[in-house]
C-alpha cells in the first residue's frame, strides 16, 4: 500500500474519530437551538436555567440601581451567587458566603443593607431577620429539659432579646407556656420599652413553645424586657439562650429587687436596670440617682459590681472567656 | 445584530490596518490590537472612549484603504475539506444566534468584565475596586476589552452581543491555520488541518471552553498559533511576532509563560532580532503589572509566590506528568487526534527540521503547564480535571502543523 493511501486512511480514521463525538453533539445543540428559536431571548434563558433565572429577573427591577446589594449564598451554592451577580450587573453586588459572613461584616460601614438570598434553585430579595429566622427554625432548641414554673398569671422577663453578635453568638429567648387549665388562656405579651403588644391563645391543656420568643411574637430583632399576662394561671419557662454556643439560662420572674448577688465578673460586663411599673422610678447607682421612665430598660458597661437600690429591678451580665453569658440576679 | 456587524467588520478592518493579510489573521490581529491599545490607554489614563474612537477611525480608515488597494481574496482550494470546515461553523453560527451564553468562566469572569468595562468606560473604575463581585479581579482583560467595544457600540450590556466574538475567534483561528499551513506545507494540507480543527469536540461543542462558551482559551490558542507561524515564516517578521506575544500576555494568565516559551525558542530563530519581540512583550507585561498593582487581587493564584514551595510538592510530579497524556486519550474530547499528532511528530521529525520547532513549542508549553500543576495551591487532580483539556488547546497549531508535515513526508516518501 502506498504512502499516499496510508495517509488518506489515517486522515479518514482521525476525522471519523472526531466526528463520532462532535456530530451527535452538534446535532443536539442545533436541535436545542431550534426549540428555543420561537421564544423571546429572556424566555430562552429561563428555559436554559430554569426557575432560578426567572427568580433573579423577578426582583431585578425592585433593586436600587445605585446601591450595592449583598448576595448571601450558602457556601455550597456560591456559584449561583456569582451568576446572580452576572445577571444583575450593572447593579453592584457583594457576595457573602453564608449569613454569618454577612453579620460578621456588621462593623463595616460599607456593608450593603439590601439583601438578596441566593441558592442553586432560587433567588429572592429578603431581609436579614427573615434569613436568621429560617436558620433558627430549621435548627434545634437548646433547652431540652424544661423547668416549668408554678402556675401564675403574670411573668416579668427581666431580659428579652432576639439579637446577634459576631458569629456564632445568637441571642434569643426560648419560651414554653403550658396551660394546665380546662379553659383556653388568653395571653397578652408586652415588649418593653417599645411597648408593642401581642396576644395569643393557648388551648385548654395545651402548650405553646417558641424557639425565638421575641421575633416570633413581635417580628423584630431587639432587646428589652417583657411582661406576660394570662387570663388563666400558666406554667412557664423562659430561657435566655445563646443558640450559637448552646448556652441557656433560666430567667427568673422579676419583681422589685436590687441587691445583686456577688459573683465573678469577666468581660463585656453590663448592669441592667428595668422599671416594670407604670409610673416613674428612681434607681440609686453607687449613690447617684438615675430617674427612669415607666417601663424603662437601661444598660451600661461596668467594671466592678455596683451598689444599686430603688424601686427597680437590677441585674448584671458578664461573659466568660468561653463566651458563656453569666447572670448575677438580685436577691 | 450590532454585535454581529461590529465583530465581523471592525476587528478585521483594524487588523488590515497593519497591512494586507488573510481574513482570519486580520480578525485576530484586530482583536489583539484593539484590546492591547485600549489596555495601555487605560493604564496611562487615556479615557477609553477617546482611545476607542481613535482606534476605530484609524483602523477602519487604514483598513478600508488597504482593501481598496487589493482585496485579499483567497484562492479556493480543496472543496471537500472546505465544505467540512464550513458545516460545523454554520451550525455553530445558527446556535450562537439563538442560545444564550451558559458556561461558567464566561459568565463568572470574562463577559462580566466586558460588561464592567463597557459600563464604566474604565479598566480601573469601581468595578475593579470591589464595586461588584469579580472573583478573578486581576485576570488579564484583552478579550473583555474587545467585548466592551462591542457592548459599547451596541449600547447594550446583554451578552447576546458577545456571542459572535467567541465564535469569530474559532473561525479566524481556522482560517489562520488554513492559510499558514497552506503556505508552509501545501494548500490542501492547510484546508484539511482547518477542517480537522473545527471538528475537534473540545473546540466545537465542549460547553466549557468550546466556541459556544465565553472562555478565552480559543483566543489564546489563536494568538499562540499566530506566534508559532511567525517562527516558521520565511519573512521572519519580528514585530508581528512580538505583537502576538503581547496579545498572549494580555489575554490570560497562562499567556506570560507562553510568551516566555516563545521568546526562548524565538531567540534561536530570530537571533539578534529577538530584541524587538522581547521589548514588546516586556511593555505588555509591565503594563499588566502596573494595572494589577492598582487594583485589589481576587481569588486568583499567585504562581510566582508559590514557586518556592515546589521542593515540598515534588510528590505531585507523577500526577502532574500524567495529566496531559491521560487527557489526550479522552476520546469524547479529542478522538484519536493526539495519537495522530504523536505519530506525525515521529514521522516528521526524521525529515523536516521545522518539525523540531513545533515539537519544541509543544513540549516546552506542556512542561510549563505540568510545572504549574506541581506548584498550584489547588488540589492538583481537581485542577487537572477542569483545565487539562483547555490547556491542550493552546498547542493545537504546532500539532496540526506536525500532522501536515507528516502527511507531506509520507507523500514524498511514496513518490
């Protein structure tokens, strides 16, 4: 066989080996293009990328044009955020790998306020507290063995919070209200000092449990104290919880008291004073008078245990080096 | 439609402004000149709009003048390979016109940069300073600058305007291969090599790195092809060789080591005249470094900083050395192409001195990339899996040239 024929055979073999792979794929992509042809261009993108692209386009018009947008995506879905950034441009974006990355950037004054949550299947404009609530709901409560109080019609929680510190600190109130009565209990909760009120009904012999009492009742992330009143005596348990550190402290039912029990002070130590009454009150702090409005809630950093008196409720929080929050309650 | 017209008319005319040449080469030179001039203009703070206007006026004027003097009409050769080359290109053109961009790097890096530059008319504006999420902020931007020209002229940031650019680069590469191998070996060999190139799955239909994606690997392959053919050209145009090397440096991170390989081999070919390409490459590299120093880094790897870690990573040598041979045998991406290239290299090296230049280019480039696999901070096997086939694309021109030489050698022997 001549060299010319050998060359030709080799060329044919090579060409066939290439065409065997290219031709079917070429036919497939041309056929795909034919099916896309009748659709408008944006609809073609939707066909290619599914509902994910449609969700991006849906809120695109609502986003501010001149403000940077935070794209928060779970670390496993960062690619989706990268593509969201691509399709949203020229809307400027900043990517955060997970909600914790966003909250840890809180001290950064350039951190965007507008949030878009992205994952591999969906993108949506949202708020930080909604993402936080989703995560908390999907997780587990810290307190497994509840210490329910004796039945009573009023609870004063000296601290009620739904707030985040730097990751993993996630402060909230885990609450359980059990109605041992044969009649439903109408419960009225007031969050002070904002003064917002919510009412809930606990059925006869029923129990209501909350993984984030403040946010679930009031839909806000804030701190203060809370007055819970019930039409029927209820057994209750309210825990101040740091979900990120699986740390929980049972809250007492507060009444006027100021003699704070001595205890070790660590870091971030704060004195809290509340005025649970409907009238003005005066707290005497190390000999200095501090007038308090009705339902006031104040806190101040301290370095040593203060002497407090007056018709108020005072307590101290301090954080151990391991992040656990210790409470020094009044006697 | 504006994107299509700009791609098809503006870049070839700018390429023709340097003198009469084939359409493929004119297109690639036009892309390179436009991107490089805009980049240098951006580095020295000349407003991009002004630079764009000047290039367009000068390039189109000169290009039209060249065309008026003599239109470079190629003689039709070898109808069968020509038809075989055209069929996939038509299919890809139809597809590019209809299907939206859908690849990873294209959207995550390259087309995003084109949008950013077109929107801000700057290469160091807020986009490159954290204004938006740009994961590989310091990647070279020659092709995104070309894309920005298209988007700016179209007054539209939609990536559908860029679809023609990437397909155009493949078509231009094929035409360059056809014309140059046609001249260096035989017109029929050139036509067949171009047809083979277009039918390689990695170029034609691979979603990540193929002609329907917005990766820059076909562009760097085309510029490397331009540089390689200058090494073999009897006219030995060192300025043009230097231009190709500058384009390589400004197109992708791999471009700088590629340019250095070409400079080293070019030193044997051009002798003292290698100084001109070296200066041009140096200017491009300096401009790139100055630009990079002004903008924050993304999450790209700094390989130069990783170089001292090579001794502790020598255990990776086995997996790095096996990377290219194993990917060369991936039939769905390459068919028996690389087997044919190896056989061709053995045959051609026995008779043709020029074959050794091609072998030296291929071996040096693949050795450089293998060293990168050893050095990388990535898990080598993962990096190899996503990059080896695209890096193999970069040596396609010398590989096709070896096949053309071998075919001619067989014919010579048989006659």
